[in-house]
C-alpha cells in the first residue's frame, strides 16, 4: 500500500532516499529551500565531480574516524563500486584518476544530476522548491514558502538538510535549534576539510597569496602525507591541508594553536641537504645557496624566511633540519562557511540502527546532518548517498 513520504533536503542524501522509496511505489515529495536541487553537488563538481575513491574497500570504509562502525552497514550496502555502477546506469561513465579518486568522464556534475532528477521524476517523485523547513507542529512539518506557511503531514519523514558549510547553497545549519528544542542532542557544527589562519607578514601575504607549494609533505597528528598546498591571504588551504584539518582543528580547540610540520624537500634527507648546502660558495647570496644547494626558490624559499627570519645565519646542518621540518604555526580554522564540509551534527546516540530518530517516531536523518566527517576524495559524497539509502531502507521496513 502506497504511503506518503516527505524528504526535507534535495541534496545527495535526500535524492538517494527518494530513489529507493519511489521505486518501491511510495508517494515521495522532496522539499528544498533553494530554487534548484543539488546546488552544493553542482558546485563541488564544477571542476570535476569526485564521486568516490578506488582504493581497496577495506581502507575506504575506515576513513570516517570515530564513526567508522556506525557507517559500516550503510557503506557495505552501497560501496564505491556500487556508486560507479549507479552512475553508469544514469549514462555517466567514470574513470580513476592518478590519485585514486573517481570522476565522471565528462568531468561535470550537471549531466549526472539532470539524469538523476529525470529518473526520479519518472518514478513519480514530486519536488517543492523554495520551501524552507522551520520545524514541527505536532507531527506535521511546517515550511515557509513563497505563498506563505505550509503544513505537511506524511507517513514518514527523512531529514537530509546537510551541515553548515557553503550556507549560500542551502546548508546553513538552521535545523540545529529545531532539533535541540525537541530534546535531540546535536554536537556543534565545526569546519572540516578547511584552511587555517597564519600570522603572515604583509609583504609575504601580498606577494605570495595564491601561490602553490608543490612537491612537499605535511605532518601532523593525522600522519605524514605528500602533495601540495596553497598560500592564501589568511594562511594555508588546499587538499593536502584538508587531509590534516580534523587533527589540526581538534588540537587548536584543545591547546589554542597547532603546529603543522612542512617538509620542503621530501626527495632529500637531512644529511644530503647539509652536505649539498655546505658545498656552496660562502660568498654567494643566501638565495643562491638555497637554490643550488637545496633546490628551493620562489614561494618555498620565501616561506622558509617568513617562518624563520634568521634562517640565512643557520649552519648547513641546522638549515637542512629546518627545510625538512619547518614548523608552521596555525592560529585557527577558517570559518565554517568557507569549509568543504562540516563536523558535528546529530549525536549517534540519538540515531537508531535504521537511521530513525528515537525521540521522533517516523522521522529519519541522513547525510551530513549526522555527526561524522571524512577527508575529501569521494568519501563525503559516497557516505551521504549511502546513509540516504540506508535511511530509506529503514523507512521501508517501518512502513511495512
């Protein structure tokens, strides 16, 4: 027997749930505050949508930190291979990049989203845009709409409202207080996969903001990873920084600051650097000795000088140590509105195994609303879709 289902949030979690629920014959309506669906999905795919990752699944399923176990069943039921097969079924073939990240061959999100929405429409899903959810009246949902307040009753509800990153695209975290008023524990939303502030000098900032540091390695409590990052006018950003962001953010919250160790020459060890630097003509300029002895110039050399103003006076041995382990002081994460994603959300103790909220019978939650985080690389999108589908299966069992 067909039931009415309301899905609040037209992002990957909500649309994934709508796909399964409508295929099962239920009357599904998706409500979203924005004029169009999947706005964050589209922006994320503007320069190439990273839909998942091709690393061995045993590694993939352990990229979610403290939430690994809670997400495991959902991910097991919708693996990276499954998401690639799903995309192919919508006419979007994928390929594995050199980093192991998986992208659509067309390197765009819009064709995939269009095909997805067309499939949902064909399955009978209705979409109500510019409908901002403001809470409950009894068990009914209340929306602000262009035509005034709207009250909606449904047999089951899925909340897929996202976190608080990129709020101009719709995920503004406005749902937090609504749920807290219902007695549901929600951990504060914090920036994840974000940049950090550094106390740059005006000269360094003006000259090097936007400059990439390539072929470096960064070390923090998260581990040591090679790659590249970018100097920003505020500090540092980029995918290599994002790999460390959770550990750095947590350290700053605990200690008020964090140290990120930069290896400016990962291809050489300290002994070789000291030897090569010692061979340089003592009468040559420091820039020349650094370039010829260590292969550093441009923004790398400038960063070394910025962090260690007296670096030109160091011995070859100490200079080699500084190049291999330059300690960069980070003051604070960039604001959550600039972050790729957010940490925090509905506490796991509020969520049943089927992704229902035990304090709100008939209401389920999925995606970034839940208290989990993951690095960039396809993990975020896969987990959002996997939890949306897991919540849909829970709803189907409840409705039956």
